[in-house]
């Protein structure tokens, strides 16, 4: 296709243009309606309706400009089904709608990386403010916006942190398929997430939002217009997550290759499945809750307004019904990656396959029954608290299965300390500390001491950052050579690992102490005697940021300059994706594989666990 | 692609990122803040320092002083001109004489506790020349409170049928207004935040949005500095 | 060839009883470490001795730490031993380990032990909680009531953006911005909010109760010796959340009565307004604020 044809086609440029057009259509349309609305909203000088309709118009325009409406319209006009968007080649297809699941996986990797770094930048700004207890680098209201942006960006974007890049890329390959069940929806989830991230980043231009990532009403209802950006961000993220999970479930249920029974699935697929179920069921609750919040802000409903018959508890409960499965959406893929990688680097089969699966599914199931542990001191019915204490303690049992299976996989193995393995081992250390601090928080008397303090902040940073982010990097170092065909520099990788591990612990461990010393969360000022502790944490956080830059340097250096071609199987893994060339060709397999066992047959002899269709199987 | 071209692209990307980050951070430091006003100090060198602070509270700050013309605000008299600055530099161990001209109407206190002045000299204020130790909570228009110093007072509002009410700020003495005077002492240096407690931000639920939540309108700081 | 897995020859098997070594090392380490932690780290736990509930929380935290120490020791020993012993030799061709996939005895043992531990923790926590409520907010109908709760000294804690004020019904409804409590007394704190969600956290007393609009959240605390304590807001409530703190005091009866008299004197001027109901023209004490258009103050 000529350059002109490509530019005039449906791509990111037309997406951006139509997005801006849609934004203005929404903005001015809403202003026309607003003139008929309740008079004293004029005093706020904000037209919330405009913000909503503008951004919704913008997103619709953006998606239309990318070409998402083309196929439905074509089908309505009678054209036959096709995957035309997969036929492009070259770098351009990464910047638009492409239905090749591998392209979507790589798009996700870069997109999530971008917003991860923006969220990380906000974290650095938070720690800059907390260097001194009473001097204000940022005005107090802006500081709260920065805190909110950090938390919201991380939680919203990293929910798809593993499923987006890695599940999209690998699930079809691991189950022996050529594509996902719904390729266009797959691409849609990515672009929705990007639109959402852009909306959140622009909230500073609308006055920011003062609620932190939890967005509690009624503070949410009285906030400035930047709050609407938060609401739209999470609503779009919720839709994206629901569709992502749906796609995963449909793919794994219906598109497995012959011979791939449930007990032969790689454990990574089981992890993705248990996460996807949570996504599909929890994310819609978030979207509904935020819709109610938006109505309270614009149409003067009173879902969360106690004086008019609503309740602030309604928001808290609805949010945490989503919120608790959400944190397991973040944690479960981490478990799955650790269990997937350990057999490769210990050269032993995954120990306790069925117990691992039970652990993953058990966490997934139990995560629905614990959410009120976020509300222990909120004034919930006293009879409920022992129940939720028990259920929260119980969830540590299936989590323990992952630990047992991982540890026993290592036992008597032949352990190679490659960069991905180092990150997986760090997971044990970090998640142990995070999980054990969770035991403190689940005990109600101890929760009275620590709720709302830096102790709980340290807890969830250890589990989410120490758990998810470390495994995210493990996955990157493990699979990026396969995805791109270039090796990542091992020396730089090890430097990245050690600096990140040391400074991560140096940053977050003292926060347990700060919490015990009485420092609440999200405060712009703190008691003077805590300054040394906060300064230690801030400096460590800056060093942690530098370790991320080392990673970024490694990435750019290895992929753009050093460009050492990666072997097909640099880790000597038995998993199917490493038996394919790097990068994986468009059609994945020449012939669909037929599976005969799981990919963990280390030490069981040179019998393959799959063969291309048409060849005799290695074993019955 | 040649190495030189790649390096150039990366340098451009890093520069662009740096510019965007710089723009973002500098925007944040200016967002919803307030420039400081250094009150002139009498008897600075010798004897006990005294500061005279003149403040007005207005119903609508107007387009010349803000991007949100309908917001209520505090203004301080800086060099003969009324400026929208709510961060005030004051000397430590000083006497601060405060005069507040209120041009705004009443909207009643949510918590009548704030109708009792406390924390200033004599635990009372002068309203239009008369000393009072409380106001009717229904008459409150705004409050001025410095929680860390224990200062609380409620400012009565202009009656609804007053003539010549002020439109946009800055308001003139010829507009209908109430005059409140009181004196308090600063002691140790520090940053002490002050706020208004009347939820008067109409249009937001609980009346606490917008100007009530933004430094530079109904919230600010007293920067008490050692001499 | 795509279907050929990268299988390696197996490493010669090793007959040392690694398992026994790890178990012994772990037992020794735990037996040493747990008392050390209990003795040296135990007394450092918050919130301290200023109240009975605070002491209860300290005890809880100590028990949980003693519980958690052997778990940490197990993993420390396991990984230290395992990562060193089972390290692949450098420059050696990649060898496979033994194909151990399962051991139902170990699985059963693990499930039984972890379940027992969890049930013990839940039981212990429930017992400690129901004894006296542990200083946490229990809502309008508390079930964990301390022994003398009927005679408790009542204080209403009112959270508003951005200050806590306190009402003392026993003093005739005096409201003050200071929390001054009598020593050696059972206190019932009724925490509520006038606008958004706050959280009343009296740090050294070990009391934490969320302030929800329209809700009476009751927390009990038994004060001990006279002391000062910090009050902080523990739930993000807007702009000045970080500045929403003050210091409270626990005073002996004499000094407490002097303070109470002073507070009542200061309060007398607005008492008539505070006692008047909103329906009789008293000040509007609303939880949402939609002023009539003709009463707008901007």
C-alpha cells in the first residue's frame, strides 16, 4: 500500500483526529443540554455533563477512527467474515487495529510500560513531597491528585499487566491455536486501555481528584471535574478487563488443540483462566458503581448521600466487592508465572500440579468472600467481623499451595540462576513478607492498629509490587527474546534485578515501621520524628526509579543497538512456544499440534509432549 | 536503520519525555496553589512586632482574578490593592491585628460550634464596632479558623435585602459589608494551615467542593517565620 | 525440529537426606529465634500501654509475630539450603533433576498444618476481639462490650472537613475542639461525620473508628494513667486530610474537672443555639448542602 493510502486509511492518526472531533461534539452538545439544567450548578463553573460526553465522544471517535466500526458495518452490509486486519506487515500494524494476537501482545507490552512509567513518575513525586514533614513542594490538593494518579494508574493499568501482553501472546500458542476466540475484541481491549490512560493523565487539567484510587463517595461527589476523568478511566478499564477475561475464557474453553486435556494444560493457562473469571465477574461491578457515582455528580441522584436516603457504605461495599477480587487479579498471574518458570530453571516437573491448580482456583473462589476486611473499623455489623476474619485467614491456605508446589519444584533440582529465575525467587521473598503482613491485617484487633496507616501501604506494595511487578519483569526477560527475536543483555538484567530487589525492600520495609509509628496514609505532612525514616524511604525510592531506568536502557540497547539474534530456545524449555522460531511466525504453527502430556516432563526422558498433526505421537 | 539515526531518534524521544515531564511537574507545582503575601511588619527591629492584616471575603471572585469567576474567595490587601493570595508570611512572637470586610451573604453554619469565637485575644471579636462573644449560627457567612493555633471565628453575613451588594471582586467599601476585627498572637515559627468551615460552595454536595477545597480561595497557610 | 524437546540427561541421584537436614536446621533456628523476637521486639509494638484496648492490641501483635517467626525461619532455611545445595554447577551441560511430581503425604501434612494454623489464628483473633472490641469502631449496635459499658463516659466525636470536634453529653452537651478524657475510666466514643468519610484514630489509645455521615460508630476504650495522645484522621477526606490532627489528653479527676469548667464557660454563649432543634429554627445541621437560591453565599 502506498504511504498516502496508509495515512488515509483507518489508523492511529485518523483515530486521534476523530477522537478530537468526537471530544468537541460531546463538549458542545453537553453545553447545549446543560443550559436547561439545575441553576446553581452554574456556580461550580464546571459542566460535569460536558466532561463526560466530551470524553465519551472522544473515545467513540477514537475507536471509529482506528477502524473498529468497519467490520461490524461490513457484516451488516452482507460481507463474509474475514480477518482482513491481520494481513498487514511491517512496523505500521503495531500502531493501529491489528487482529494478530501476537501484535496485540506486543502493543500491550509497550502501552502498559508507558503508563507504568507515568505511574512510577508520580510515585517519585510523592516521595519528593514526603522528604520534609512540613515543607510543601506541591500544594496540598495537588499532592492528593498525584497520590491518586499513582494509585489509579497502577491499579487500572497493571490489572491487565500480565494478561494483556503475555496471555494475549502466549495462550493461543500454548493451547495449540492460531488465534484467540475474538481477535477484534482483543484489539479493542488494548485501545480502550490506551484511551483510558490518556483520559486519566489529563485529569490534572481539570483540577485533579482528591480521593486516591479508591474514590470513596461522598468525597467523590464533591470533588472537582478531574474526578470525572477518574470515573471514566476506571469505567473504560472495567470494560476492557471484562472483555479481556471473556476472550481468555472463550479461547481456552473452546480452542484447545487435540489431546490437550485439562490436566495437560500449562499452569500459566490455569492462572490466566482463574484470573479471567475474576475479571469477568468483578469488573462489571466497578463499572456499575462508577456509573452511580457519575449520576450522583451530574444528575443529583443520592446513591451515596446519607441525608437523602443513600449511604456512604453502599459505595464502600460495592467498591470492595470489585476491589478485593481486583487485587487477586493482580496477584494470581504472578503465581502462575512463578509456577510456570520454576520447572524450566530447576529442570524438574512442576511438583503437585493438581494442588497448584486447586490453589489458583481456591484463591479465585475465596477472593469473593473477604471484601469486608477493608471495612473492619468502618462500623459494619459487629457479627460480620469474625466471619470475614476467618475467610481472610482461610485464603492464605490456597496461597500456601503455590508456595509448597514452588518450593518442592526447586527441591533436589538443578537450579540455574538466570535473570527470569532471579525475579521468580525474589517473588517468594516479597510475597512471603507481604502475605504475612496480611495475616496481621486480617486479625481485627491488629487491624485496628494498622488500618489506614503506612503498614497497610507496605503490605499491598509487597504483595502487588513485590509479587506482580517482579514476575512481570521475569516474564519480560523470559519471553521477550521469543516475542522479538532479540536477546536481552544478561549482565544488565542482573544489575537491574539486584538494584531493584535491594532498593524495593529498602523502600518498603521501613514503611511497616512508619505505620506502626502512627503515620496515616495519603498524608502530605507527618510527625517530625519520622523524618529520618521517610527520607530513607524517599532516597531508596529514587534509587528504585533508577533501577527501572537501567531496565529501560537494557531494553532499548538490546532491541535497537546490540540486536543479538535470540535462539529459538534460549532457556532449554520444554514448553511449546520455545519449540517455535523467534519471533513466532504469523500463523504460529505449520500444522496444529497434538498434545500427549504436560510440558513439565523434565527428567522423564526425551519424549516430546506434542507432535504436529499427522505424525505418530511420542507416547500414548 | 543506521546507528546514528537510531541514536538521534532516541535522543529526541528522551528530550521529548524530559520536556513533557518538566511541563507536568511545573504545572503541578503551580496548580491550585497561591503565591505568598509578606505582610509588612511594624516595630520589626525594636520591640514587639505588629502586623495589620486587611482581608475581604467576597461572593464571586470574578474573571479578572480567577478562571472560576463564580467562586467565593478570600482576598488580602497587598500594597493598597486587593490580591487573591491566601498564603500569608507572618513574623513569630508577634501581634497580628486582623480586619475582615465581608461582602457575602449568610448561608448558616453546619456545625454551630464555630459561632463561638475562640483562640484570639479575649475570646471575642468586634462586629461592626461591637464586641461579641458569639454570632447567630444562621447569620454566618464564612469562618476563619487556624486549627493548629486553636483560632475559630464565624463571620456574619450581609443581610439579603442590603442595598448596593457587591458583584465581582474586588469589592469597594461603598458596597454593603460587615466589618470584623480581632487580634491574635503568633508564637513559634511553623506552617499553620487555615480554612473556612462554612460549607458555602454552592453546587457541590455538602457545599465543600470547589473553592472550599482549593488553596487560594477559602484555604491557605500562615507561614510564621522567625525574625 | 519443532517437536524435539530440549531434554537433557538426568543428573546422578543423590542419597543424602536433605529433608532431615532442613527440618533440623529449621527447628533449631525457630527455637532460638522465636523467644528472641518475643523478648526483644515484642515490647516495641504499638499502640502501647495507654489503654486496656491498646494493651490488648500489643498482646495480639506479639502473639502474631511469635506465630509468624517460625514460618519465616522455615522459608529462610529452605531457600538458603536449597539454593546453595541444588545450584547447577557452572560450565556444566544442563542436566535434568529427578522427575518428582508428587508426594501425597507431604501435601496432606501441609494442608492439615496450614489449616490448623489458620483456624487457630482466626479463633484467637475472634476471642481477643469479642473480649472488649479492641478499640475498633463497631457501628451503631456494638456486640463486643467491655465489662462496664453501661456506665461508660460518653463522648461524641464529630468529624468534619477538616477538624475533629468533641461533644460531651455529660457536661450538658459542651462541644470543644479538644479531646480531654478522665483517667481510669471506660469511655464510649460515638464517632460520626458531618460530610465525607473520616476516620478517628487515637494512636496511643489504640482506637480507630471510621466517621461515616449519618452513622453512629461506637468504639470503647478504657483509659489508664494520665498521658497525652495523638489524634489523626485515618481516612482520606480531602484537601487537609494530612493536617487533620490534634493532641488529646487523659487527665486525673482534679485537672479534668478544671478543664471541663473552662470548656463549659467558653461554650455557654452558643449553648442556646446548639440545644435548639433544626425544626424550631435552630441552625441547619444538614449532611448535604443545597442552599436555596436566595440564600446562596456564592
